[in-house]
């Protein structure tokens, strides 16, 4: 039986078009490296403004300008021979929760378009990622790596670099920097 792999999308497999949409919304020219925390919290600030931003986001396709990370596609495809891959990604946007359907659609279409080897029946759209049991999980947010998972990998991202090695080891989490590293780790662990 194949091992179960739970893998996140945004900032793990791809850089979503979030920053571009945010720059359009704010009239700015930020780059990821300008931030230490998650972009939205850092730049937009007050809750009302976040809601206003997500209202704007609803009019855009967040995946039209998504950039897939180097080797992500190839490694995932290779891993799909040995792992039962479940793509697990959040889709509901703050303040516009009940009108988030467009994000579900844009995300699903992007996944089907770019990753033909992913099983559409194994796509999980949820903001509560800690309820699953899996052999391996990859996510860029530590708070999503608290479930019943044997091997937890934090994908290195601009907003998680402040998390210390100590904090990671306390939570039994290993930081990975790229997909070649993931390939090595996961194929060794079969
Ligand atoms: Mg993510």
C-alpha cells in the first residue's frame, strides 16, 4: 500500500498570484523578500482593509500569474508513483467566506490544468488541515503541521524564516528548502 502524502499548494508548489494582486490593489511594487510575515497581515493591517482587499481579490484569478516552483511538478509526478498524494489547500477568504467559491474554482482549474497526474478525487479544500492522518505532510505554515502525521515538512518561505530550528524540532518538523530536497527525503523514506 502506498504511503499517504498531504501536500499544500500555495508557497509549497507555487507562488500564487497573491503578491501581484496585492500590489495592484495597493499601488505598490513589493516583492516577497520585503516581508518577514505573511504578506496580507504585514501590508494590509486592519481587518476592514483585509476584507476590502479580498473583495478585490474576488474579481481576479489568483492563479493566472501563479509561478510553479522549480522541480515541483517533476518531483510530485515521480512521488505519485510511490505516494498516495492528497493536495490540501485552504480556499476560504476572510471577510468574504461565503462568497469564496471563485477561489475554489480558480484553484481547482489551475490544479487540473498544470498537474494532470493529480487525482481530482483526492483534492481537499479546507482551512482546517490538522484533522488528517497521513504519513507525510508538506506545508509552509507551522500551524498547519499539527495533525497526526509521521513526517512533517515545513517548506521554506519568506514568512516562516523567523521560526527557529529549536521551535521546529520541538514540533517534530523538518524545514525543507526546495523540491530536490523533498525528493531525496521522501524517496529515501519509502
Ligand atoms: Mg501554503
